[in-house]
C-alpha cells in the first residue's frame, strides 16, 4: 500500500490491529506495537479513497505510548456501538524482567485516539510473550504470558474499566517456562483455552463456570513433533477454534520457509481444529492437522481481527449514541502535529491532522535557526504525513514548522549524538 512501508515493530504475531475510523467509512486505524527492539504503541490512518481506490497511509507511526509492551494487542467495540477500545499489557523486559501488572487502554472516537488510560491490577508478570483476548460478549478479558500467568478480569465496554482479577494459573519463577502465548474463549464464553509453543506444545482447557477455574484444567492436546511447535488459537466465524503450527529444520531460522519438499509438510500445511469448543474435555473434539490450507503454509500466527459486527451494549448507559448518517467532518478531528524520530532508521515521521485547505508548507530548522529542509505538500482530507531522512543532519535539536493558510504548528525532535 502506498506509504505502507517502515511501520515500527518487529516480526512478531499480534503486533498489528485494524479498527474502523468512527464516523468515516473511508478511513481505518492501523495500530502497530513494538515489543523487543523498539518500544511503545503507535497508530496509522489508512484512507481507502487514495491511490485510485487502492488506499494509502495518510498518517504513519504516531506514537501513543513509549512503554514496552507484551506482544499481544487487542480491540473491542465500545458499548455505544461506534467507538472502539484498544488494549495492551505493559512489560519491562523479556522473561525475568521487571514485573508489572499495568494495562494500557486507548479509546478510539470520531475525534481521535485518547489515552493511554493505565490500570494496574491483578498479578505481576514479567514476560514480553503473551496475549490479551476479549470474551465474545465483551464482559471479560483473559491475559496469558510466556511464564505461565493466566488471569481473568471483568471489563466494562462503556467506561473501559477493568476489574475483579481472578488468578487461574500463577506465573512460574524459574525455567523451564511453558511459553504460553495465546488464549481464546469458546463461542459461548463458558470455556477458556490456552496454547503454548514449548515442546511438547499444549492446549489447556478451563471451565469458567467451575468454582475453582484453575482446578478444572484439562489437557486437550499435547503434541511432540520437534522441530514443530504450536502457535496461536483463534475462533473463526464457523465457531471452531483453529491452532496454527510452524515448522523448522532445527538449525536455521524458519522465516521465510525454504522452497524445498521437506519444508512442505502436514504440520505447516494444515491447521489443527477444536470442532466443538463449547464442550468440556474430549467432547470438544480436537482434531490435529485436519484443516488443509490448499497447498499454502502457516507459521505461528493467525489473523488478529476483532469482532467488527459486535452490536451496541443494549440497555447500558452508553447505548444511545447511535450511528452517524454522514461521513466524518474534518472539523471534528483535533488539530495536532505529531513528531517521532527513529534513531536506527535516521528518519523523522511527521504527521498532522485537522488541517484546513489543500496545501501546507513544512520547514525544519536547527537550534541556531538555520533551515535544513523546506517543502510544500498537498493536504489529503485534513491529513499530512512525511517521512524525512535525517542521515545528513548533525546531532542536536531541530524544530518542525508546519503552516497552512490558517494554521501554524510547531514541534521539536532531537537527534542524539550517541
């Protein structure tokens, strides 16, 4: 997609998420998350009317938070039926790092993205491997991490408040760790499943109606086929839960797969399936490597799609908003300039929203007032974005000035000399 390159993040599995743009059917938000090499949560704006209907990113890499995060990012529709909640879990290092129990929540509305709203509750965790999942009725959140922590929380779709943590499984304090990194609810939200990518790879089942949920644990699958190991669980529209597997030769990193016959096998050319996920124990009918991918291959990941068709929360205090009858007016978008300098790429990402008119001028000056860059650009639907290569610039402080006929926005960024 035009301007769709160089999103901040790594090649992990739940780092990207798309939500609608409330009030404007021609735009979408793409959230990207950095876990290991970089840090934080970012968003981008996609306008599908650009590039002759193929779409383009009109804003890119706008930083919402610089806090390191667990790899799983999730989203659910607001109780009003129009806006969205986006959630992530903080972490401060890989397994064995500084423990935290902070959730970072962002509210996506017609006026932009608000937050983070930080809520700290439940058990401490210290792994950047993990997953956050909403129940399908929107009333619960499950969180699992690579050190084995599994917890359940209540969630209010109107207020975004997380409450009542229930510890299902405590975090291990020493190796070997289970590397649980995926969790999924059954369609009727009565059963919870978690999956690991350890060897053997396990799927564990929990009865959420049990008086002691942790004691209801049942091993649904335990598959030992090194060098194959399990990936993510996802509920599909057919109300079955699918489990991905990746293959490796035991020596080399497996991405991308080599184009050799041994790299085409039953483990990465099929998904495993829980056919009746609302049923306990063996009645859930787990069938390993039973869904053929038509000659294609999978790794560990599966699509990270929220429920786009979830209705408003009927009878709640916030179900009266309704849906707008016309496209989002640019006057409702907050006028703002966002600047993010990426030191490894030696690039500054310049994004502005809520602009009036069709053209703007952009100027970059150093701390002494010397102009090092100047350019005029078109404004697209109130948005402007620019990726500026700074490899020729010396270390120091720089000022970005963006001007339209009616607005003048100023922000600075710093190039470190380290």
